[in-house]
C-alpha cells in the first residue's frame, strides 16, 4: 500500500467528517492516536473537546444553541487499563463495557450499527490501542450501511500487530462533501507519523478545512511505560 501524506489527504478534502489516526512514532517509542471532528451545521460546530478522566468528551460550546445532543455529545476517548479506545460516537461506551466483560473489540461492536441519520447513515468508526509489556498493536473498525441501504450493515475490522515505526492508518466517515454524504470506502489509509506531538498536532489542525473543522485530539503514549502526552485544539474558544 502506498504511503499517503496526511497533510495532502486533509487539504484535498473539505469534508472528511470525523477521522481517526492510529500508529507509531518514527522513532518507534510512542503509540500515537489522533481524532478530529468537523461540522456543517450550527449544532455540529457548536462543540469543544474537554478532558474527562484519562479520556475526553465533547461538550456544547454555547449550551443555549444546543438543539439535538444525540449524535454529537459523547466520549470519543476512554481508557480501560492498558487499552485506549477512540471512536466517533457513543460506541466508545459499548466497546469499554464489552471489553470490561472480556468481549473482544469486534464482539463489543456487534450491538451497534451505523448512525440513524438518514440519508447519510454516517458510519461508526472506532479504534482500539493495546499496550502490554513493551508491545503495541491496534485495530480499527467501520460499521456502514450497504451503499446507503439502511436494511443492511456492513462490518469491517482491520488489525495491525507490531506496527512499523513511522506508520499509521487513517479512517474517516465520508469520502468527501455531498448530499447525501458518501461513506468512507476501502481499508484505512497508510499515512506517516512523526516523532513530535506538537508538530503533528499543528500539521493536522492546519490541514483541516478552516470553515468545517471543530476540534482535534492528539495523544502520544510511551510504549515502554504507558505515560502519555495529550494535545487538544478547539476552534471555539
């Protein structure tokens, strides 16, 4: 698979929707996660990321303008022991609760489908990072309608064992802007991951469409000891 420039992938797509990047830093010492949200409506744009425990939550920037919280207020990132869960919806909780009961990542998502926001039927994208005894692997999932047909749910899981240094995978909800919004197609895209969290955060934020970007989360986790550094950028301040 050809390695793509994450900068160009974002700059050339005005509306990838929500996106997850998981990978390993170039020096091989850090497990890396990034999650961003975008919005076209006032309700979607009226959000910020706030820290909650070891994870984050979306929150209305101006509560008086919040109209429907059902698909926009959730915890995108939660930590369960040595596992970090990153998703674009409240399926974060389904994964957390399922894995806490010894279900697998894939089994935990069996209770969920795509979002009920026809005609878009936005895919649910999810990621899980697992660090143990100096090793690291991750997996990504997408639950999507069958070419816009809500009668069928297509489920795809991609697992990456002992990922290579400097490599990551990027999955997002929409191929591009449109009405209805076309769901992501294919397997997660291979992208490069640098060592510097500040540089990576700045690159991602500056590459997202200025009108549509809302919030960005980036975390670098030390594979050896599990300590981490987090960056959050909110357009609303």
